[in-house]
C-alpha cells in the first residue's frame, strides 16, 4: 500500500468507527436475545483490521500499546 500518513490514519480511524458501531449493534442484539451473525462478522473483521493497521504507523520506541496490540 502506498498511502500517505494522512490517508492511512483516515482508513485506520474509519475502520475503528465502523467496528465500534457494529459492536454497539451486536451488544444491543445480545441484550434483546437476538444474534446478528453479519454484524458479528463485521465487528470482528473491522476490529482485527484496526488492530493490524495500528502497526503500520511509524514508531521508534516499543510502547505498551504495541505490546497490547500483539497480545490482542
């Protein structure tokens, strides 16, 4: 991918927002006793992609956020 940093940040943020919204739908469904398989897949895919794209940002020092990203 040959994105500039601003575009990469935008994609990362949009994935995160979609993941948060999908997670809210999933939680609402769980509270209502309904299982939304498509929303669950969307939530998992976007949160995994958000986690993966987080490693694409430039860094010099290993930080706790990097360790947590590897664990998750």
